[in-house]
C-alpha cells in the first residue's frame, strides 16, 4: 500500500468513528423538549444530520491536528 491509500483509509475510519461517537452523544441530549415536530421521522433525520455534521467537524479537526504535528518535523530540520 502506498502512503495515499493508508491516509485515505485512516480518513474514512476517522469520519465513521467520529460520526458514531457524535450520534451516541446527541442521543443523550433530549432535543424533543425544545423542538416540536409533527412526525417523529423528522426528529430522527435531524439527529442523523446533526451527528454527521458534528462527526465531520470533529474528525476534520483531529486529522488536521495530526497533519500539523507531522509537519512540525520540517520546522525543526
């Protein structure tokens, strides 16, 4: 495997991991108290979309942090 394949695999795993973590965390917050929907399906879709967005933001931060730490080696050379 070349370096780009490993990095792509790490990126996909990171996206899925942080999306699952954010989905788990959002389920602990009872948003139905604040939001009033006519059908429960709208609430479920909102939870999924929020978890995808939060998971993407979290994993992007984590991946950029790793990338910046790797690039610090060039500063020290």
